[in-house]
């Protein structure tokens, strides 16, 4: 059977398309997989907003005759990015490059133009002098609740959790000087972020190859437990084509 998927306009990345992490998480959530396994999602074109799309039996997301994304379960160990204490992450946020120059300032995950309580407002800055290791505090808001309750507490669902793991990786790259969009994301989700609980999300730059950049990210809860980990491939772009 096929399933319809619509990405609401609220969840944009660039102004004209959906946030990559939210898209990947929305599709990954429809792929049968066991707890603790990783799902890889490859984006083939900018995901359209407010548009009915079809999830095919082979886990391809399509609109008309175009493939938007493809997902598959992978046997991949996702080593966590080094954790930092919440006070260090909060201090790093004061050096968030996107506060000064952002290619996609209304991005649901990391856009500084999104109001508190609306966007995730994850603002990763470098940890100390290491520009390739970034961190941010994140407190999920009631409007982000989309998962099953845990011990009676509301939580975030898969799409929001993938979105939280998305842009923090990108900002370990120089997104202000080298604008990129997500091309592929592989994530393993171990728990659900609890609404109102402070989390720490960290990113690590892994390398470049031409227009491609490679990064990693990990989301930790308030007790230092890993909520999820991810790897990303980014593609350098002209932001004007996406806004």
C-alpha cells in the first residue's frame, strides 16, 4: 500500500522548501525498522511544502513523476559526537554565526527569524576555539509535541527529533560563507525528547569533497543520555535558488 505525506509550510528549511531533517525524519518514521537501528534518507530534490506526496512501497517519496527522497535501513554504527556540559553549550550559542549571517533565516530548526515557541531555535556556536565542534542548548516547546507520552510527559516525534539533529551538523561547516543544503542524513533515534526538558545538541565537521561536506551530530537529554545520533552529507548551493 502507498501512503500520502504532506510537509506543512511551517516546517521549512530554505524559504521555498521543507527542512531537510524534518523531511528525512517524516519518511524514516514510515520505514519499518527495529529500535536502535539506523535509517538513511537521501534527498533527490528540494522537498515541496503543503503538497501531497506519495510514499511508495519501496520507501521512495514521490510527487508526480519526481522522486523527492529515498529511505532504507542501514547497518551503520553512529559514533556519538563528544558531549559538552549545558553551560558550555549555552556559552557557545553566543557565538552562533547564523545570528549575524544566515543563508536561510526562517529555517524551522536553526533560523533566528523564527519566534520562540515556533521554530526549534537551535543556535550552534563553536565550542571554545574548535570551530569544527559546535553546540547548542535546546528546550522542546509545547508546539513541538508530536510523539507518544513517556511517563505521562509529552514528547517530540521522529520528524522533530531528526530536525533537531539536522542543522547543528551543518553549522560545524561554514554555512554563512559556504551555504549548503542537506543531501543525505542517516540517524538512529534511541529515545524521545521530552517537552520542556533542556537538551544539548552537538555537531562535528568530518570533512569535504568538492561541493560536498560531511558532518555528524548527537542529541543529549538533561541527564547526559544519548537521544539520537546522525551523519550528514551537505551540498554547497546558491541560496537564491532555494529562497
